[in-house]
C-alpha cells in the first residue's frame, strides 16, 4: 500500500471519529445513559426556557431575557418533557393543529416541539399532548428569531407536579419518568436495556422481577409502592 493511500485511509478514519464525537456532544443523538435526562451545553447566543407551571416561555440572548410568551403545555397524563434539549428541526405548515411554524426538539422518547395551534383558548393551560403550544403570531416571531442548535430548558420535576403523586406507568408509556425508572432498575441490576424513556416489554420484564423480589403485586405497573421501593418517594 503506497503512502498516499495510507494517508487517505488515515484521514477518513479521523474524520469519521471526529464527526461521531461532534454529533454526540451537540446532542443530536439521544442520551441513552444514566444521567436520566440529556444535558446540553449552550451552543449559541439564543436560548429558550419553558416554565410549565407558569405557562411561560422565555427567550434569552447571551443570558439576558428579551422576550416572554404565554404557552400551553402537556396535561398530567402526557406531560411536557422536563430537561435540556436543543432545536434540531424547523418547519412550516405541518397542519392546522400545529399552526404555521414548528421547532422540533431532540427528546429521546418521542416527537416533541414548540408550535402554533388552532386552539388559542388552550394557551395558559395544561392542554397539549406534551408539546409546547404558542399563539400563531408568537410562534412565527420565535421561529424567525431562534436558530437551529439553540438550547431549550424545560423546568420542573421529572416525576411531575410535586403537589401530586406521580403518574402510574405501564407498557406503552414514554417520558422522563419512564427513563428514570429504567435507570433505577438498571442500577439495581434488573434492567439490561437502553434507558431511552420508552416503556417496552424489556422494561416490563425487569419491573416484574423487581416486584416479585420486593413482594409487590407483579403486574408490570409502576405504582406509588414501586416509586417508594425504588427510593423515588418517601
């Protein structure tokens, strides 16, 4: 093999691994491990903060608040995902229910975003299936302002409103709370899969084994008793 071919192969391998590291670091790849939520480094001068309990979205530029908008967020059974994400997609006119603009987030367990709505009366309430709804004029303004790669922080507790019990979880559910359960089961040696926030058959099997060992009802449902046994509730 001559020197030029060896050099070309070396450069190809280096570029591949640098690209892989870059994609992982900026958050375009779902966070599978055990922090239970993705943690994102701020990539630009603009960032977004969402406060579900206050139904408020704040835009910051270099850390300084420049805009504030009222929003609708997820209801308790389909909560808005708490954590740090980035805007990975911007689109227009997905349909009347999504208004004129869509900013997609890199949530590992599903398709979530910030979008407009054909139900403006829902703004200021817990009415969505997890996405963040804005008035259509507001989301157009946000769309034009926020570039791809911007950090979005959604505040709150991963188990939901601290004044209420966390929701029961079973196969088919998704969310940060599912990811937290998977992480705890994995730490205890029961779950061998990926902590991706998707409650599938492997999570059910791990949970049932945990329930049997703890002499709980072996029904594959994360109830208050399971939360307590996992050390997530007192």
